[in-house]
C-alpha cells in the first residue's frame, strides 16, 4: 500500500486555533475546562464540532449513546472505514487537550486531505465518544464500552450523577441521543491521538509515544481487624495493631511493584483507620491496593504475592484480614499492524519516538476488543493532566497530528 509522501503535513495553525476555539466552551475557573459529559456545555461543544465537520463535507451520524461519527466518503463506500478520534468531554477541573486533541486532530486529518485533494479507498470517520471521563457518570469510557459490548446500554442509561439525574435522560435533554444502534458499525481500524498524561516523553525530549500496551489493573480492598486498646497502657507484646498491619502492607505493595520494573506500579491511595483517635491503637483499617501492569502474568503474580504477604504479616501481628477484589481491567495489547503504522509514520516524518504503555484508560482500550486499534501520544508539560493547568506546545500537538495523519491515510489507502 502506498505511504503518504514524507512532506505531507497537517495545518498546525488551524489545529491549534480549533483547540483554542473549543476551549472557550465550558471554561474552567483556572484556565482549563469544565465541559463534563451531557451538560449544556457538552451540547454546545458538540454543535461546534458538528458545524466544523459539515463545513469539511462530512456526514454526521449519532448513535443511541450520543457518540458522534463524522464520515468522509471513500472511493469504495462498501469498505469498512478507518476511525479516528477520542472525546470532547472533560473533567470538572480538566484541561484543554485531554481528549479534545484526539477529536480535533482527527478533524484536522480530514481537513488536510481536503486541502490536498487526496482521496482514500476506505472512508474515514472522525469520532467523539460520549462520556470518556466518567467523573459525572461512572464508569469512564462509557460509550466506547457499550460499543465494544463490555457495558450494558440500559444499565448505564440508569446511572445517576450526584444530583440524582440519570445519564440517559440527560443525554436526551441536551438533544444528542441519536437513533443509530450502538456497536453496529464495522471498523477497519481505529486510531486515537492523546496527550501522554505522564512525564516520560517530555523528560526524554521525545516527540512521539507509540503506545503498544494499556495497563491492566486490580483493586484489592483489604480490611484488617485487630483490637482497639489504649496507646499508653497496653504493653507492646499484647497489641493487635491494625494500623501497623496496614503500614507493612503498603511497604510490601511498593516492594513488589519495584520487583517488576519498568512497567508495573503499585500503591495504596485509599486508607481508613478506625476509630481514628490519637490515643487508641487502631482496631480496624480498610484500604485499597491499586496494582497495574501491561502483562496479565505479572499482574496475577503481583496479586498472588500480595495475598501471601498479607497472610504472613497478619499472622505475625495476630490480626485478621479480608481481601475483596473491587475492580479489575485486563491489560491491552494494541494491534501490531496499527502500532507499526504509527511507528513508521513517526520515522518517515523524522520525529523522535519511543514505545509507551498507557497508564490511563482510553476509549481505544475498549475499541481494541472489536477492531485493530492503536494510539499515538504527544508530550504534556510536567506530565500534568486532569488539571486545569494541563499544557502542551503547538509543536507537540502538530507532530502528534502529523503522525496520526500518516497512519490514518496509509491505512485508509491513498487513491493514486
Ligand atoms: Zn482522555
């Protein structure tokens, strides 16, 4: 298949201007964005995106989850399209680029093809997945999850926000509940451009992250039960200290994660101590262990060692334990062909690149289950994301979009 010429580039100014224009909708209080899913602001952002798509000659389809699909016809309309996109919704205190870059980068791919008069055999569809963030309505990656058959549509419609409003009703209220059945589309390949949301690319001064895997995760909620007793008058050998048990488990989780470098991570972020009083030895602690790895075997091995370790720790301290798995997500291995298309594009364009594992979840992680998928990442300042101070440079954005452009166009096959 013909690769696009190495001097083909997207229009960097237009991409940046579009990002800034979208950021005016649902401004945050500190320079970022608050454009949470199925709010009025989300509706307004969708209208702007739709206007831009129509001006670029694309035809808009909307499914029952509100996901937007803007299609540029191929010379063979019977072929399955190449999909490209991400999400326009943000965290309540979100940035201007998380998700948005992937959607508007996809739009820029199509605008550039129009400028250059390039036709592709496969249609290209620019996509805005509904509710990627999951902050207003859990879970995250909701619409792509329903699309991939992982989540149940009727079930997520009934999910409520803090004010008790239902997702399905809010989607309808903002006017973006489409009629197309979710998951009916055939996808030739899906490409998602996203900011890294981590510090590696910037630290190493690298333009492009070629995402080969997505981290799998397990959340283990642990309850340790010892005995509440006076901190002053209880002799040390008599104590059954659930706080000490928790401390040892936290240390253990850290050590085990360190044994599986460079990719595994582990921490305890949620901790509760009972009765949480200065002069009472903690009788009970409840905390959640979060472990992640791109390899299922590693994740299972970490899980096994943690359970063994907790048993040993608790026996030594004469306390009881209970372990519940309260969350799990299998690691993702992205499609070798799509990953290669991204790496080849970076190479051809002369951008420095390295392989990355995505630590966060993305729509691409679900779509990878139903279609060949891969992700491109660009650096972000200090690795900061889910924060209004999230920042990228115009050069980083356009390098990422250039790579996206080449990968998408090569996969959609240029018509000579
Ligand atoms: Zn995102």
